[in-house]
């Protein structure tokens, strides 16, 4: 998984005969491709670069002096997780039957994302779009990235709007981070209409002679 962010920890100071010191520990966010490492800032401070983590919450921090002595601070560092973001790309103002829409998913840690899909029409409140009406694209475990990953989904509107027309339709998408099940901010599509009951046409032709 991508890297989590942190809260730093302070440990007691130890010193060996070579004047190597272990003191305040400062952790910072790192990309998933970076490896752990350390940099000595001064006699009391090390900057520790941690590898990426796949969980959130507090962890113990332990620092060992090669010459002897270990300092441990229980719950000294807390992994946190940024919320995902989503965008619904603009839709044509009139739709019918199988409606294809695109969702762009962004997450600083590139976590997998689940989607909650809802719709509203004709001035009514939002309601869930049943999962079995999403014919393609899926709603669980979708890829994300800091810059955004686009997913195309197909909604079979003929189930909810069988031989019906609807106005003032919107889709609302809520991205949910699979690491900690926390939802991001819901995003809405533009307003459009659904035309699943188009009036028939009549053509009268003159009889052949």
C-alpha cells in the first residue's frame, strides 16, 4: 500500500563512547517506492524515513543504540490515512437505457476504493442504485492514484425507469477507502434527463398505383 502519514515520537537520549546519539525521532510521509532510512540532524535528533504501511492506528517506536541501550515509546507513532476523492465526468443532457458514466478516483496513497452509487430524479431524495444494475465497471476494489484513475461504469436505467421518462436526474458517488472504510466527500453529476419512453412516430404513405 501507499505510505501513511504520521505523528512523531520523542524517546530518551542515549550516548555511546563514539558520541553516537539517539534522541528525538521525527517520522515523515514517504512514497511507496522509498525504503526506510535515517538522517542525523544533530546530537539529539534523527529523521527516520519509514517504509509504507498497510494499516492505520498507533504503533510502538523503538530505537536501539548499536553500542547498547534501547528506548521504546508505546503508541509513539500513529499512522493516518488521507480520504479518497472522486469526480464524475460531465454527462450528455439526455440519456436512455444503458447509461455509461465515468468516475475519476484520486487517493494520495493509491488505496483501493469502493463506491456507493445513488441517484435522484423528478425532485425526489437520493436512493441507492442496486449493484445488479451496474452492468460493467464494478463498484469494489477500484484502483486510484494521486493524479486520478478513470473508471467507466454502465448503469441499466431501464430497470428503475422501465418505459418511463425522468427529469432532473443526478448520480451521486461516494468513494470509500478500503484500508479503513472511511468515506470521502460525495460528488454529484450534472443534471440530465432519461428518455426510456420515446413517443412512437407515424408515417402515412400513399398507396402504390
